[in-house]
C-alpha cells in the first residue's frame, strides 16, 4: 500500500519541538513503513531538507511562497502521483481540495482535538467528504458524533501511543543528575507540569494548588516544562508564583527528544486541564516513565487514568484545593506513589504503544497483517522488560 500523510501547514514533521500531531505522525509513519510505502507531506522550514529518506518512508517538505496556500502547494507537488490511501491530520478544511485532486483515492482525516471542527454546516460538509473520520479518544469520538450526526458511520477511535525506549523509568543516577543540573534539592518534592503554557491547561490553578499543598508539604516545588517564564502567559504564571511564594523551576520549551528528562526529575506529574482534553499525550508519556499522575477528570483523560488504579483523577478540577489535597495524599505516601507509578507503566505498555496505533490504522486502511513479525515484537518486549527489571533492582539497592 502507498500512503500519503498530509501534516497541518504550521508544523514541521518530524517535530523540532513538541506537539502531539507531529509526534504522532512521525511515530506512526516510521512503523507503517514496515509494511507500506509512506510519504509524509509538510511545509519546508529553515534548516530542514526538502526530502528526507528513511527506507520506505519519505518526508517531503514543500516550499510555500509568501501569501500562498500550503495545501495547494502540497497538491501541486504530488499532482499525477498515485496513492492507495491519503490521511489528512487534524485539518478538515483540506478535505474538499484533496478530494478534488485525488477523486478516486480513499481519504481519511485523523482528528486530535475539537479545535478545527466548529459546529456548523461547513464543517459537516467537509467531514462528509471523508471516507473515515478518526478520533484519538472515545471522548472526542462521542463529541464529534454529537456535533455531526451524519458522520457517525464513518467515525473510528484510534488511541495515541508512546516511545518506550525513551520514556522509561530512570535509573537513580540519571534522576539525581538531572535534579542537580536544574537546582532541585534532594529533599524537594517536584510537581511537574508539561505542555503548552496557555490558560486552558490550568497552570495558574496549579500554582494555587501547590501554594495550598506547601502548608502540609513545605518541600513542594513546581516544575514547568514548556516555557521559560520570560514572556506571555508564562510570565503571568511566574508573577503569580512569586506573589503566592511558590518555588517554581522553568525548564523552557524542551525538544521532544529531551522531554523524558523532565519526567525523570519529577516526583509526580499533574495535568490540570480546564477545557476538553481529547487525549492528553503528556499523561501517557509520564505514565511510561513510571511517574504517579494526577489529572483533571475531563475529556479523554479518564480513558487513560483510572482513579486509584494507575493514577489519581480529580473530579472537582476547577478547584485548586481538590488538586492540593490529592497531591498531599500522594506526597505523604511513597508506597502509594510507587504502586501507582508501576501500574501506570504497565497500562502504557499494554494499551498505548505506537505499534498499536499504527496497526489499528493499517487495519482500518485494509491491511490485516501485522506490521512487525510477532517474534520481533516479543524480542523488543523482552529487552524492555530487562531494562525495567534493571531499573527496579537499582531502586532497591
């Protein structure tokens, strides 16, 4: 099968920073190439080659003139080429143009949020032109079905995944070195936030929660990956933390290749989202590293985290005291934290691998066989298990 995956115009693929769409596209494309010829189309960015070859995978970056249309440039570039399947990622607006350019090719749209699906006849008409509409969670699936009832027969759910080679529990020396580098005292209890530093992610609420938490856990420190706190909303968060006397460490905008380091230095991870979170990739990444996670009971998060089983879910997620009491509970019981962290890692391994994501897509696209032979999957799992045993053994020494 020959597959064309079209990225949104504003983002580079593979990612130079973060972003769940580009992370997902890169990971899935590199697995789909095991059984298919895959082309990923994105915009040309400075410092990136126009074509990047990785076996049966090609990243093609299209140059777009100032004021010109990105999607039109992509379609001009691939005019006359043949594909068995086209996947548009997170941009329903591209559907009519792609359908017109490739009238005989099945086209799907893989949605990662509600951002680009406003209620109305225009969006409904666009989605109606897709052969499949893919949602990254059951929550997003149900929201789309409610907004656009006519597309229900086309809707499918495809959960996202995580790279277990990088996102794994750290060795004690790895954790200690990262905490030293970032100026965290050995006794500090590091509460980590990672993601876009924007109002809907609930970071100011988390500042208040840590303020209340410090009355019982004075060693608590807020660590933020996603901003340096020098401008914009990050600066507002820094000022609020200063007023509330909450110690805060800004790690800046880390490239995704280094994101696992943020999780490694933390004692727990918090996702205090205040508006619908379709999936929440950061939760799965944190879980894969063995961190106990605390998150809002909103959107697709409860599909990932089960309260008291592999994490802690806050129902009153607009109340900072609800987060505070949950965090105090976690900080006071290292046994609870360890049990939740180990269960989180197991959940990630069992349910949220990129191989699961890629194979689900391959089946939906008409390819029933496994992308990677079962023996090779078992060998990879065995290596991963050995690493986990080594980490656990080192923790007990």
